[in-house]
């Protein structure tokens, strides 16, 4: 198995697909890396078909030009921490574990808010006819 940026990249997948297993590399970035490494962008080889020189070239490009894995995760966490510290609206939403980007919360947002908690006296309108 090939290790790039501390991640075991799948051997049997094509190079541009295998690079997607690295946090911070998407389809477009993977295509750029394949081009910079001078591999065939139309029909890229599988990771186990690459020789050590090509793997080293890919590894070097990823380490030098892109922010991935631990560094990127740390950067994102620092950005969220900064928003919380300055007391911005987005920071308050992060602190309360609510959706940040304006989504509705009356019905959806269960993945962000967690499992439903029933509150006594809530629900159907009580009393009356």
C-alpha cells in the first residue's frame, strides 16, 4: 500500500480516484496533481502500477503545494475557534451545535442537533373542543 501524507492510499484504484481518500483533495485537485506528476490524465494508471519515482513525485507535489490531512483539519478547527472567540453569529451557532449556514431547524437538522428529545407539554394543541 502507498502512503501519501500519512494516509494509506488504495492500491487497486486509479491514481486520481485513490487520491480522493486524502482529506482535503477533491476530484479537481486530484486531476491537477495527476497532471503535475506528468501522468496520463485521460487514462491514469492504477496506484499499484506506478513505479517508486512516480509515487515520490505525487507525494512531493501533495506535500509541497497543498494543505491536506492534519494541517487542514487544524486550520479548520482554528477558524471555528476564532469565530467562537470573537462571538460572531456563526460562532454562536457552532457553540450551540446548530446549523451554521441558515438552514431551517424547526423540522430538519437532526444530524446536527442529535436525537430527538421529547419535552412534556409540547406537541398537539391541548384542551378545547
